[in-house]
C-alpha cells in the first residue's frame, strides 16, 4: 500500500474524531466541515491507490464516482453521502451563523463513519 494512502486514511480518522468533538461542543457548522473532510481524505486515498490524483474537490468527486460508484465497487449511497457532506460544509462555511442543525450534523457524522469504513474495506486497511 502506498504510504500516502495510509497517511490520508489516518488523516480521515483524525478529522472524524475532531468532527465528533466539535459536534459534542455544539459547533455544528464546523463539525460538518471536518466530517466532510474525513470523507474527502478517504476518497483521495482510494483514488491514490488506483494511481489517480486530482487537484480540486470537483475532480475528486467525479473521479471517485467514476472509479468506485459507476464501476459498482461501492454503493451509490456512499457517493450521495459524500455529496451531502460537501453541501453541508458549504452551508456551514458560507451560510451565515449556525446554519447546520444538530440533527444534520449527527447524520453526517454517521454517514462519514460509514463512508470511511466502506472505503477502508475495499482498500483492505
């Protein structure tokens, strides 16, 4: 396994831990940002293992969809979670004060955990 893949996987886990801490502290706008980045790092790790590297969020989303969803390696719900994470991160970062609810944050944390576990399974890490 590529050492960069492992490093990104570890960064994803750490981001999810921080997301949970932010959520528990009632910082929901920031929690969803970290949860999204947990998924982003795992998607980036998965693509890296396939020899693919992209420089933008859009390219990583498209590459992940093509490599892992269209091919049937992962269920489309994983991509839907990834997209939902991006939407909530945008809302939390740019939507004004306290735009993300506790329920939305909790849902995204669960989706991010599932996303990371699913990608870890296909990468065998």
